[in-house]
C-alpha cells in the first residue's frame, strides 16, 4: 500500500506490544532523529519486521553512515529538514528522540491524528524480554543524575551483580535491554525530555534527587517540567526515594500512583528519621532498610570513603551517595557492598574536579554545572570563591542564585552570550563584589578568564568554573569548556614570571 494513501487505517492493538517477542511485523513506524537512540530504535524495529521510516534534519558524516547501514536493513531513511515538515500518511507509531520538542509540527500532527508518540524509554521498556527481564532502578533530578546513577552502578557491581548505567548516560538503554548477555539489573538515568514521553515503566526503585527550573525552553513552563520529572515515581514497586531537603520531591511521591507496598524513603544530610538514610557523625546511616529501624541504624559508609584523594567532599556529592545507597538497599544490596561500591567510584570529569593549586588558590572545574541550581550547590561547598560564570541560561533566572551566594564571592568573571543577565543580578544583590566582564566568545578567551580570576583571588580562595549555563555559545560541550579551563589554568601556572603550582 502506498505510504501516502489517505484511506489507510492505523493498526490497533499497540497495547499488546509489551515485549520484544510481540508481533511488531508490518507496523508502520516513523523514527524521528538518527542520534544514538534513534539509530538503535530503527535497527531494533526493522529487525522485528516493522516497516520503518527514519528522518533526520541533519546529514552529518556520522548520521549519513548510520543512514547507509539502515538502508541495507530496508529502512526508508530521509535526511534533510524538508522531511520533518509533515507526517507520512500511513504512520501508526512515532518514536521520537529527546531533541524533538513536544510542540514540533510532526509530533503535533501525530497527536491530532491519534497516533501514539513514544520516546526511547517507552520503546526500550517494551523491548524487554517477556520473562526474566532485568529490573530498572531509575534516577532523575535537575542535578546530580549522572553521578548518582554511576555510584549506584558501582555499588551494584560491588555486590556481584552484572549491572550497568544506561539511559541518559553510559550504555544506550535499548542496547542494554537487548544485550545478548542479559544484565541482572539496570541503573537508569532519565532526563525530563525522556520522561515526558514515558507511559509504562514500572521501576523497582526510583528517585528524583532535586527540582529547580531548567529546560523551560523545551517544556514551556516550570509546571510542565515538574510534571515530567514526577513521572519517575509512577509505577514504582519497592521504594520511592526522595530528598528530605527538597519538599517538591516528597510531594511528587505523595502524588504518584505506585504499586501496593511501595515505600517512601527519604535521604538527608542530617540525622535520619525513621525510613530515611542520612548522616550521623560523618557516617552514612540507614534507618530505612533494617529490621530494627525504629531503634537503630546500620552503617553504610563514611564521608571519608567518598573523598578519595580530594581534600574535601561537597555536600551535594554526599547527598548523591546517600540517594544511590538508598536505591541499592531497596534492591537488597548489603551494607558492605554499598561501602565498597562508593569507595571504588571515580567521578566523571568536570564535576568539582581539582585542576591545580596556584600560590595557595585552588582552581576547580565544575563545568557540568550548566544551570543555576547546580552552580548554587557547587558554590555552597566553598567559603571564598572567585566565580567564573556565564553562557546560555536556557530561560533560567539567576537572581535567587546570586542572592544566596553573594556572601561567598570574592569576585566574578563573566563569559558567554548571556553574561549580562548575571551581571544585572550581581548589581542588585552583590554590588560590592568585583566583576570582570570578558566580552569575547572566542574559545581562546579562557586564558584571559583564568588570568583575571587569578588576580581577584587570595590565598585560601577557590577559583570555581561553575557557569550556571550551557556551553554551546562558545564550546562544543560542557566537557570542551572544562578542558579549555584546565588547559588555561596549567598555562597560567607555568608562566615563567608567574606563580608556582602544586
């Protein structure tokens, strides 16, 4: 039948597509986007006999290579923005990548015609084995997701389980689900973009680490962003883990429809109450998953176990460890495995990473702090800071951030396209703090940024790259921004007439 036949009636019964061995054959599916997840979706669906059309606005060398592979598998690949203007007439299901906003014309057309739209997470859940599939432990939050999910995976592996981190980080989720050597359990990081489209996931345990405005340009409002994040808890089987210091996450748990017997478990940097994990004299303590939790707690690890070679550990890093520990305990992991997994964990680059100490001033790379909430957590870890900030704010407001950290600021160096918005907030809430504006958006500007920050700092201070903004106005990624900072710091330290580094 022609793909543009207006009389074509979509096949009913998509509800039956709940596992990889269901009857996917003949189903006409549009895959929007040919990134990692889109390529994996088109490949898996074609292998199961679906009639797949894949579209991408871009035709980069990598996407073109993926297109050639898919065409060998009889996927109809259409590259170029003109193919994103309308939906093929006979489409029965759309699989969308996170890059497509809900108000994209193709997705709006699908909604108007009653055609289901699934994200990669929904598809991956429905591609699990019919029996014996690895349970998912799911993690979201405005900040800390990647650290927490990798901590959790480390703990699970320390307990002897075949586990991996997947989803928004690590192994692509569809690849993890379809791996020929099945995993025992998956630690799944989910972004708000991914959660927006999910409908069916029932995780064993789940957490929203925190909530603050972010990605408002994608979701349209903070309320829509909050609703997407709240989906992390729906259908949870054993434990909904929430942040005691962030009441919005507890409210999400209260609102969630969960399985009978599912518990609410809090994590806190304070002393844990009943059904919480928390801190007692530098010890990560569990009062949620022990039989005598009304009168006692069990030691999971110490703050010293988290430090490694670092001189200190930031409070939000400890909070991430507590959340990971709670999720692992919900799965049944013992205390010693929690400790061993946290000890073995090595943070990813650009997350409060010490670059160098130059004449008593620590230079720290937290380029991953791409929104005000993340930057605030990073700034709160230090008493006296020269703050390097700026970039693309994605619609986020920085007033409350600047107001909350004003007393810690020794000085500020501003970079990036929307630095003026931060400058205005500083003028309102920290008028006495010296501010250096670096107007150039050339990536080579980082040498000037580091030099100016070094001039503002005093021995014992921290020069902190925690931009509170995305990097794409100047850099390919937050990683490239962090690398540029680290390289500039090393050049600054090694100047013949400059300071000495350690």
